[in-house]
C-alpha cells in the first residue's frame, strides 16, 4: 500500500516541477491526511519505512529518501543524493551530487553536502552515547552537530574542553575532530 499521494499542488524549482505530498496512511509520527513537503516523483520518497519529507523541504532529480529518514525545514535533497537510515536533513541544508547521509547523521543549518567527502559521522560516542556529525558548511569550513550544539569545529572543541576537560569523552571528541579535518574535503 502506498503511504502518500500527490495533492495536486505544484511548484517550479529551477527546471523541475515538484509536487506536494499527503499521507494516505498513518505511520511513525505521521497521521493519515498529514500534508508533507515537495517531491518531483514517487522514486524520491520510499513507500516503505517511516521516511518522510515535511513542510517546505524539497527532494528531486534522482535523489532518494528512505528507511526512517526525515527531510524538513527548507532543506533540499537533489542530484543522486541518498538520505536513509535514521538520518535527518533540515534547516537550510542542501544535500546533492552523490552524497549519502545515513545512520543517525544529522545535516542542518546552512550545511552544503555534495559528496561523501563533505561529511564525517562518529558514534555512538561521548557522555550521551550519541552520534556527532562533522560537515563542510557554506563558508567552506567545518561545522559540527553534536546534541544541541551546532557550530564551527573550533567552537565545538572549546565547548568540549569546558564540559569534559581531559576525560575520555574529550579525548574521543578531539580525535573525531582531527579525523574530520583529515577526511572532509574543503576544496572548491
């Protein structure tokens, strides 16, 4: 059974037409009748799992959202990008190209991820045993999403020092930051 249908409402997005969706059945936190976001075609959003595109978010081209992933806010997922697992893409984030956002990764704010070399996730780690995501941001720097913290990597490390000093969690976060700096491609 299909979990959503098109409402008939459309928008032009560049050279594409995206269409608003509406849930036809209840699943996860979505109730039958809930209005969702915008997709270009059914292949953009799986009818399996609890994946959903909310509000003003848009998914188009050959991009795919599946599993229990969520795309919301003003986020855009396009190109050949995939968002799956329990991943979340939100805020003004853009995920495109051949990027894959998966697991418990969160891409938010003004993040721009266009390839696998633009994101690094570690976890479960830290005092909360949660996932921390490092990503290339719009300023061509590295930002971090860790719990309620979202900001530049240097500010993240300052916060780690204040919160954890030199304990085991601090050591893991610092090592992850070093790995992210080595892994994330900041070339244009």
